[in-house]
């Protein structure tokens, strides 16, 4: 049995984050594989990865719409802090040693997994990115009180002016709003319609996704979210708004409703899925979440790739 076959049949698969699930990787990757470590027949670590080939170069990096991947550990019981670090180093070294020969490798890991030593020892450069997490194990009133007063004011204004709805029928409206959001910011839209439709439809079929929209008084869809979740976390993967016609509180209203939905579902965390954009980061921060860091590790072996990255940034 290959590591990939073993991974597909892994009995603890449902403990893994959504972006580690085989159905997700089948959907968003052109090709993928996985590194596995075992001790006495028990899987102790996994590291799925996407493989790309461009102009004769082999590239390992997170697929589109996949904010987190990298290593995931299944810890033995009763490890103290020092033993845990030593154990992680050993497992991560083994996982990285199983990666195929590559010209460039970019790894965006999970929030909270900050062990970079094995990456560093293999020549990787690394930095930290951030996201915001809301702890859903609190009363709704306490969660709302933690939201910035300006957000609360705009949510209160938007509520009587909008109705919210959900369902797969809003896929086209969501894509239109998403494209428009990039267009207004004069940012290149790097996603194909085919890819986004495939990703969203697969998430809905798996029962791990939802499209949430807001309509104005004319029943026009003016804002939308794509929400994904696994057994413990809801992820805000896409948010989009018709900026010229929408009330400034409408996206805030939708996000607040998504947070309440995640809490009702019994999930533990609402993840804003990160943003370092100075225009977006404070918007997310004001929902009252805690800042969480995750590793971005980079290693270029190919001189051609290094030159390309230097020229293009």
C-alpha cells in the first residue's frame, strides 16, 4: 500500500483539518501525495503536499484556496514540554526527508504549529503570518460584547435593511461579487471560474460548506460568504460585497451571523483564515478574536527559480 492509499484509509482522518482531507486535495490539486511517519505501526505524523511541474521545474506549495497544510502530528500521551519538542523534531525531520526532489518548496503550516527547527536545518527560510481565531466556547452575549463598538453599530444599522439566506443557488452571485471585489481593488484575479465552481460544489457535497448571502430591500444579493468547516473549526474562505450599492455594515452582519452559526453547530473555533493586508487585518481584528501565528517556510534549490522570484518578488 502506498503512503497515499494508507492516508486515504487512515482511521483518524476525521481528526485532521478540512484542508488535509483527501476529497479536498483531490478537488484543488492537479497532483498530490503525502509523507507519513509511523512508530510501531501507528501513524505519528502526516504531511500532504501538492506537486506542480512548470517549465521543467518541480514545485511544492499549497494549492489555491488552501490557507493551511504542512505537517500534522498525532502526539503520544504523557509527554512533557521537552519530550514533546524532541518528539516533534524527530517526526518532522522524517516527514521532510520523504519529500520528493523539488526546485521550490513553500509550506504554509497550521496556526499554533511553530516548530521551525527541522525546516531551518534543511535550508528553509521562514517567517510568521497571522490569522484571528474566535473561541466559540463562550455565551453569544459575551462574543458580541467583544466585537468593536463601530462594528456593532453598523451591524445594528444593517439588520433591518437586509435579509439573509443560504444555499447552493447563490453560487453565481457569490462568484460575481468575488470577482468584483478584486476588480475594484485592481488586483489580478488568479482563480478560474471552473476551479472555484469545482471547489465550492465539492464542499457543499461533502456537507462541509455553505454559501451565506445578504439581500437588500430590492431582494438583490449585495454580499456573500463562503464558509467551510471540519469537526472543530469554521473557516471564512471567501467574503465579497457589491461595494457601490451595499450598506457598510452588511459584511459585518454576515460574518456575525456566521460566527453565531458556527457556535450553534458546536464548533470550537471561528477562523478568519488570515490576512496581512493592512486594509483587511484591522477589520477582522475588530470582531474580537485572538491573534494566531503560523509558519511560512520557503526553500528554493533551482537557480532559475531563485532568479525568477528575485525579479518578480
